[in-house]
């Protein structure tokens, strides 16, 4: 077996599509080398070695050592230096790299191969004593903390002490002799901490670092991250060993991190940060302030790379173009300049905000880098959610607490918490929280996920908090140095103002501002790139997208978002309004048909005007109206004065009312007297609703001159007879209304399929139905035999233990509930081949469920208004 793949040393064994074997970093290093970009030579130890290692009691495959030695020899030859050689030493970095970039993995170790002998060689060859000792101390520090597990504070203490005794403020002021002393103290401290000497043999160092990378694959941080992101442990990580290039060898050297486009906005400009005379993570560590890439981005006092190193910058600009053309996507790159020569150390598809993702996809299609269908595929439907949600109202009054970096856009408002654990705990209770940290690290991921927004006081645009927040779509303000966070006291203070944990703040990740209290937000804009991409999506999708809406506001929103009708109007929601709840209660509490009819008479005009408004907003589009569904007791009066009011309206006494209320209460209301069972036993209710619908339809058809085709939906049908009976009531009312008004409209009568029995007998039910709409919320409850309202007590456990892959109320259970949907669709269409099929549960807005609906051949999905664009895009992707 080939366990080791070389790159850059005259031969490239790997390429970009081998990320499963080589990890993302290794595969792209090989790819960059093979398209002629300047990549320091190196080799990748494959992910299969990692798997082997864990399958074999932490042993390596026997052939590994020889393959690695051979690959190392090729690097030595390419670089012209020897690993461990005292006069001309080769130094390497050891870098982890899984298939997907994964925080929690071992940090990179740089300058490996240095010891008391080789440091002399490095000093001589470079002619720079200080550089050599600085590199050595960096190595001992990284190796000591990352591989040997010594607390990094202990290294920092030694540096602080060295600075103090030599009167230096910055690290850069320390001399070769200072660093030499630091190295000696480091080694002594490490030896004391781990109980054995610091390893000085380069081979020991190398295999120690490789072992640490594999070991980190199973550490708790990595495990948490994998769990949150559905990454199987079996993937394993690769290890990259690569010849060092030095960005810390003087002022013609630098290191940097950048994106080929702006990852916050998507704007087509070179975006990033670099530091002169620095190494590796110095850029993100926040010790010195990184400088901008492009001259036009430089603020007063800053020195752009374009100005400081014009040649290397020009080369980097060419690399930027090459990479975008080659990968046809925005890249996130890491580079180092050694003596004015550029070296590429990493490239990958850049993480970006939803806004940037949209803009980059549309721009790249318009630039001809990709085609429109590819652009449609590029944007994750779920991420649109972020663009559809409100931003801060610019006119709203606000009190600024502080300003930091605009690290991830969007507005967030919530109570202040200071730890990831508290963020999770309070979010689980339904609270909106803002996580406030000095800085974040991989162990904070779960808390960042739980928070509405993230605020840090340290770190730049490429800090951990910023990168992770952008990836998750959480608004983030980073590096807000103007505030002081005191974990112990539980306070944030800024210029005399103090905010305590539990108090509300608002942050704007697009501007970096942080405000006291809650600031009102406004609706998003849906024009421009958004409209363009949605247009392309609409061209390719087959599924129609409707919305679930009852109120005029929801219906308006739905149309604005491009809904092609209403797929579910839940009429019971119209019964709770203050102006009618009295009559609703009167209807329910009445013990006679006459009493009920009298109350329904009063409800008719309300219900009619509800439908008038909906039909007007939806003019020309289909509107599915579900007749009354919930158990009656949901409308029951609870307080004594409410009971007394109903008693008075019915001319009954309080005791009778209480008895009636008790009679109506049910042991298991979700499976009780609800849905069409009400319509069957109290026909007058559905009759009133049907009358309201038809009268409204006639009115709006006349007013708008457009056809109004109500689709009347009977809920909770389990038997064909139920539908026959209720349908007959509707048809009878239609006839009466049409005769009385001397005109008519077309209408459909259909049913929800939300009981297993309905699905299994769908061929029979279809005889009386013009359409089916799958009510997948109830269908999930009844298929699993579990109540959604109680499932919270155990479902999370089920998902965690992998008993269920996902919450079936969020994403349709294809195996079980989906099977019933398929059976019903097939049986229904056997009876009526044109039977219209839709879905109207929460699932109608879930991309994975929409994919299922496409495969099952449904005609439309219906979801909440805000999810409509998500559904349109998901439907397009499902069709591709
Ligand atoms: P991460 O996955 O955390 O980004 P990397 O393996 O990319 O870790 O290493 C972090 C940084 O270390 C790189 O961006 C680069 O600046 C530096 N680095 C890694 N390998 C080398 C090398 N061979 N020569 C110079 N710098 C390197
Ligand atoms: Mg790192
Ligand atoms: Mg990197």
C-alpha cells in the first residue's frame, strides 16, 4: 500500500479530488504544485494511516517508515539541505489536515528539526543569528505545547520575564542572546513539566509530531466538532510534512492569510491581512496588528502589501487569478514571502457569509467562470435564511456601547453570557443569548452555535471567532478592544458603562457596532443578486412553492418572497381574535344545534372578510383553506369571568357551563374529537365556513376579474366515508350560494393525508378527493405514535444516540413517513392520474424533505412565508 504521497519535489502523487485520502490541505498542496504554483516541497501521510493506526492498537503500518524516509529524501534533494544536518539543516512543518477543515485538530508545528546543533547551521546559512534563535524558541514553544501538552502560559511567562529583564516591550526587540536564553529556559521548564528531556533528535521530533496529529483526531474537541457537523470518526486525518519557508527572516519576508474575494460581502476584491517579518499564526494571534493587502484598503498609518512588497504582491495577484480560474470558486489562501519570493502554503474554498455566497455565485456566473445552474447549486438553501431575516432599523434610536470589527454580518440581540456552557444552557431554555468572550477557541463551538451572536474583545477578521461565526451564519463582532470583559465579575465595561451578564445587548455584525439593550430591526431587501439567483432557480425547478398563511401580513410576505399560492390556511387561527372568540365559545358551549347555528351566524361575516382579504392578496393564485381542525376544548373559556360571559350569552347558569366544559375536555385531544370528526358530528360548522369561502370567492372574482379557485381541504380524514359526508356538505352550500347569487366559481375539495389509514386507503379516498395535501406534522406524530409536544423529553437523546438520524419533525423521516407518502401518492394517482399532490407540514421548508418531495413526484410544497425562498432554491437543486 502507498501510505505516503509526495508533492512539490519534482513529482506530485496527489491532486485536488483526492481529499478523502490526502485531506483537504494535502490534496490542494499537490494540486497547486501540479499547476505550477510555488509550493514548498513536502509529503502527505494519508488518512488511511490514521484509520490503520486506530484499527491496530495505535501502531503504524510497517511500510510507513521507509516510505516516509524516501519522501523526506526527495525533499532534501529539492531543497538542498539535510534533515538533522548540523551545517545545512532542513526544517519542516508538520500540519494536520482532514477531509474538511476541522477545528480541534492538532495545531501546526513549525521549524521542526531544530536542536542545539542545527540551530548553529541555520544561523550560519542565513547569516542571521537572531532569526535562528527566534525560530528555535518558536519550535520549542509549539512542540512543547502542541505535542507535549505543556500549558502555553508557561512559555509566555518565560517570554514576559525575558522582556522584563531586558527592558523590551515587543517580542521584536529581543536579541539573539535573549532568545538563546529563552530556549534554554523553555527546555528546562518542559523537562520539568513532562519528567524527561525535550526531544532533540529530529527523527524523534518528527514522529512525535506525526503521532500527535493522529492522537488529536480522537481528542474531545475534535469529537465534539465532528458530532456537531456529522463527520464520521472513520474518515481520519492526514498529516502533511513540508519544507519550511521563512517569513521571519527579515523585512523582505512576510506571512499572510487572504481571500480571493471579500468573504463578508462577496465583493470581487483581494481581501486579507499580512505581517512583515513574521511566521505562521502571528497574523491571527493578535500580537502585532496585521496590515491590509491592497493599497486602496489601507487606512492612514497602515502599510499595504501592495506598497511594501510590490513584486511579491504582483505575483500573489496572478496566483489569485490562476486559483480562481482553476478552482472556479473563491479561495482562502495562506502564503509566506521569504526574501521577496512568494510561496503558497494552503488553498481551499473560502468560507463565506450567506450574502457573500450569493454574490460570488451570481458574479462568477456573470463573469463566465461557472454557468447558471452551477450558481444555483452553489448557494445552500438553508443559508438564505440569514438574508431573509431582519437587520437593524437604521432609524431606530440606539446607544452605542462599543465598536469592534465587522466579523460576520447580521444583527443579533440577546442576553449577555460569558461562557459557551451558559450559552448552551440558556439557549436550550429558549432564551436568545449573545456569547461574549475575550476570544474563542474550538471548545466554544457548541456555545457559539447556540448563541444568536458572538462578541469578542481580541482577534481580527481571521480570528477563530470570526471564521467560525461566518461559517455558522452567526453575526459576530470581533476584536472589540474598547471594552473590558471580566469573567470573574461577570461584567463588560466600557468608558464607565457596565453591562452585567443577563442584560440585553444588540450587535451589528455588518458594522461592528454593539448597542445597549434591544434595537428594533427591519425587513431584508430582496432585489439585486438575490432576485437574480431566485430567477435562475425558478427556471429549473419543477415543484411549485406555496406558503402556509392565514393573516394578510403573512400572505403579503409570502407573495413578496415569491409564493405561488397558499398551500395551507388554518382557519382555526382566525377563531382566536378578540372580536370573535366570544361567539366561538358560545358555539362550542351551546348544547343544541340551534344555539350553535345562532353563534355561527355571528361568525360568518368575520370569516367571510378573512377570506376576502386572502383572496384579494392572492388574486389569481390557488388558496387552500383547511376547515376547522383542532379539538374544540382549545377554545374553551378558562377563567370564571369568561365562563360567566358565555353563560350569559347562552342564558345558562355558571354550573351548567362548568359541567359542559368538563364534558368537552378530552384525555387525548390530539387523537380526539377534532378535524373532520367535528364536521361529521356538527355539520353546521363546516357549512358556515364553506358559505364564507364561496361568498368571498364570488366577491373577489367580481372585484378583480381574475379567477378565484378555492381549494377546500378537509382535515384528519381516515376513512373515505368521512370525506364523502363532509364533501357533500360543502357541495350543498356551494349550490345554495351560487343559486342565490346567480353566479359561480370553480372550486376543489380535497383532503389532508395525515393518518396512516388515510395513506393506506388513499385509492378509495381519492374517489372523493380533487387533491391530497400531506400534513406531515400529524402524519409524523401518528406514524411514530409520538406526540410532538412531548417528544422534546427524549428525541434529542434519540438523535444523539443515533437511534434516529434527525428530528423527524424537522426533516421528514423518509424511511417511515416517506413510505406512507409514496404509497398514498401512488394509490391516489392510480384512482385519478391527475390528482394534485402537495405537502404542507413544517417539512415543506426543509431542503432535505423537499428533495424527497421531488423524488416522490409531488406537485408543490407549502411552507412558512419566510422559508419560501429557501424552498424555491431547494426545489431547484432537487430538480438538478
Ligand atoms: P491551520 O490548519 O491551522 O491553518 P496550517 O497547517 O495551515 O494550520 O499552518 C498554519 C500556518 O503555519 C500557515 O498558514 C503558515 O503560515 C504556517 N506554515 C505551515 N507550514 C509552513 C511551512 N512549511 N513554511 C512556512 N510556514 C508554514
Ligand atoms: Mg490553526
Ligand atoms: Mg492553514
